[in-house]
């Protein structure tokens, strides 16, 4: 390539976009050393009015059409027009960098089919785990591996909230507000707290690992918005923290996919992951466990990952080889078998609110036994005169059996006073 400069068009000038401009400017020398040419942002636009920089253009279409631009960075987030921008950019012969997990998870098939057809590259490291190089780790570092399992704390906002609640006794609402002020949360924070953001990221890693398209709708997803401080505190006494865990496990009957709050024992590596940090454990057949850890949210970590993508992709742009070999092998004929969520097995934490009367415990254990739910331990914290709480830790249980048992228990008003709390225990 005879061009003197790699020209970048930036679409999206919010928190991460501004960070990208700053880091690229400050780290010009580092980028030059790696690429052998300077990398310059030629044009910037956003959907909202912005404090205009000299690079400002008022329409993303003019950036896509600009023949001088080699690489388009999409940082506007959401589904549309992000999807259109990515597809149009590829069609126009541009390579793309994006941090947009929602659009990738939802349109994985369209986007990577288009990239293959157009022989262009899409890099998306910042879409999962902020600055953690987990996409590169999975696609390159572990390229030879048969992946058996991916498990992780993939959302900085929820991890920040849970850390604040557990360690500092901060209320859920106040912790969420701090996460928003720090720039960790999504524009609509319900995506964070309802587990959707984690499911998007898990879908991306799983699609990459297993070479098909794992859809968000196939991931049984529960967030942290219903979590009670009582359970956080009881769990702590039992030696556990509660973490929002995304998990994809290969089983002989299909992929076992879930996002849910889990009790994680203090000895487990995930228990040490605090605040906006994320961690992902990838288990390969030959590699065994490989743990990735780092800041999962925030302007600088996300922008750093985007700039690393720009630099890495520029190396291929310079040699005119970007996208010749697809970065993501997406074969639409490959169907990924999904394990029905009821067939998933694990131990559970159960908290029953019951009347403090003789025979209640016998009834609960009787129903659990009928559905083959085996009790590992039992305690009765914070009992008062009229009401009692029973906390049960089960052995490994088939989810569908366990759901049936709880349905029967919760329907029996002579046993329980409110809906039973159930939280998976991470092995
Ligand atoms: N809202 C996301 C999080 C941002 O909290 O992890 C990074 O993807």
C-alpha cells in the first residue's frame, strides 16, 4: 500500500469515542512503531449534536463514502443505525472496528457473512470485557483449542453494584447511580442489571468459540435487580459472594447457556473480582483453564481496546491483507445444539420464609425429596417469634426437578410466607 497515512472515520463521539481520540493522539509514536505508518482520524460524526471539532462532519454517509478512509470505527451503540453503518461500511470496502456488543450479538450472521463476502475485517475487542484481550485470546491465543467452557463476570456495572452492596453496605440504587456517574453503565442501565449486556457478550464469545451463531434468546438470562440485601449478607456469612456469571458449557446434549447471579465461594477466583473489573475463564481441551482479568467498563479501558484494534487492523491494511482470511468463521449451515435450560445441573441456595411452627421443615424436605432434590446443608438464620427463615444448600440438582419442587412449595401457603429465593451456586 502506498498511502502515507491510515485514515480513520469515527462514528460515535460519546464517552468511548472521546477516549479513542485522546489515546490515539497521545500514543501516536507507539502506533507508528507497530504499523510503520501514522494513523490519523480524518472525520468524526455523531447522531447527537457535538461540540464541533475541526474533524466534524454532519453525516455518517459521507464518512462511509470517503475514498480516503480505510477504517471506520463505529461507537454509537444500539442496533440501528449501527447495523446499517457496519454493513454499508463493509460494502464500501472499509474495514470496521466496533465496541457494539448489542449489534454483534443480534446480527452476528448478517455482519460476518457480509465481512466474508466483502473480504473485509471487523475487529470488536472492546465489545466484551472492556480492555481484556479475550476476543484475541480466544480467536488467536487459543486457536488450536476445542473449547469446553466459557465462564465469566462480563458486566462492570453489576459487579460494581454487587461489590458496593457487599463490602460497603451501599444500597442498590445508590450503587447504580455511582456506576452511571463513572460511565460504566449502558445508556439504558436495565441492559446491565437485567443481564442482557452479559448475555450479549456471552453470545459473542460462544459464537466465536463454537463457530456458529449462539443467539441471545437461547441464553437463560436473569439479572440482579431482584436480588435482596438479605441474601447478599447471608451468603457472606456462609463464605460466598454473589456475582453475575455468564456461563457456556459444552455438554454431550448441547451448550448449557446461562446468565444469572450465583453464589461464588471466597476461594473461587471470581470472588476476588471487584468493582468494574471483569474476569473470563476459558477452558480448552488441551489448555485447561485460562483466566483473563481486567477492567471491564469505563472510558479509558474501552477506548484502549478500540485503539488496540485500530492498530492491529492497520497492520493488515498496510499490507492490503485485511479480511482476506476471515477473522470470524461463520458458517450459516452450522447449527449449534442448545441444552434445554431445565436440563442444567448445579447446586442451589434456597431461602424460605416460613411460619415458625412444628412440621414446616418436614414438609419442605419431603417435597424436595419427592423431586430428587438432595439437601447438603441447612440452617435457620435470624429467626424471630412468628417467622423463621430456612436456608438450604442443595447438592447438584437438575433444574427442572428443582423448579417443580419450588412450585409446589411456594403454592402451599401453610408452608411459606413469600416466594422462595433461589440462587445457583457456582462450582
Ligand atoms: N455497561 C457495560 C458494563 C460497559 O458495565 O460492563 C462495558 O461493556
